[in-house]
C-alpha cells in the first residue's frame, strides 16, 4: 500500500516537473468548451486535477478526494490517459490511495456537428484486496453553435476477487453545456448507474450543475455542485448526499 502510494506520487511529480520545462501552446484547441473534440490533439498533453469535497448531511468534510489525470494525443483520433477516480482520499477514508486506470480512446466518427468514440481501460479499484476491473464503452458528442451534449455509456466487469464486491456495473453520463461567452460555459451533469447484481436495489440518477472558465487556450478553471444519488433505489440516496467539486486543466503542445 505505501509502496504503491509513493510510486504514484513520484510518477505524478516527475510528469509535472518534466512538462513544465517545455513550452505550452495548444493554439489549435477551440476556445469554446462546447466545440472541443472528445480527444486531445496529436502531441498535446492535458493535465487535470479534481478535488471533491463531500457535503453529506452529518459527515460533511469527510472523505475529501483528489483525482489527478493526464491525457496525451498519440494522433488526432487516438489518445492515452492515466486516470484516478477518487483514488487519493483524506480524512476518514480507510486507504489513502486506492488505484488508477489506463485508458485508450479512439475517435472513429467525427463529421462537423457529431462524433463517436470507443474506449477501453483496465482499472485498479483497490490494492488490498486487489480489485481489477475492465471497462469498455462509447463516447458521444453533438454540438450546434453555443450548445453541445457530451456523454458516454460503458460497462465495467470485475476481473479479480469477484466474490468480494459488486464490480460489474453499467454507467451512462450525460453533460449538456452552453457557452454564454467564448470563455465561460455552464453545464449540467446527469446520467444513470447501477451494479448488475441486484440491479433494482443499487441504481441511481445523479444531478449536478457547474461552470468552466477558459483563462486562455492552455488553462481552464471550473467547479460543480452535484447530488450523486438524487434519485435512487429506496433508502440509498436523496438530497442529503451532495458534493462540491473544483478542477483545473492545463495543456501542453509538444508540436511547438
């Protein structure tokens, strides 16, 4: 556990230090959030840091999460990404570091106002016990003028210790967004998720609102407020479960 945490920390630090020594441009990226493709451009690196602050009734501030990620464009249609989902956790979390995923995404259909992508990823959801999950799915984007809808649908299948947790899951994420100005966009996060095991007892529909501000073509700042289980199976959700998220994105263009 400690070795895995130190390795991940050292890797992230080395990545940040090495990339900050290079010039950053990203001049080809659309300034408007609603017009951006599902994958980053060839030889572009996007670093993202997300912080989640739980505001659940009675346990606010417990389980603060930090989720760094990095996306690199191999071509204009294919990117590789290192992702963390609630992996770094502080204040009454149990394990401080739970795992990561390595994702490949291919943009296989992209006419002017619509695009489709496919993605696959192995995810380590926990080290002790070791929980490895395989994920596959499709992403979609449709845009018109200042409005766009981004989303994805995917399934996750547990590959190890299947008797311990409900790792077989389905998830749909949908994000309508609108650029009020070229720099400022608002969005809504919703969707559906559940485990395949006892599907009717574990489903949930989240709902959140957020905003993103593009400082320039290299830097985005944003945040959201979300109810992760606003509508859910009986006795498993409600408005008492809520979270505040803040995030930053920074892009480097290695073609410069």
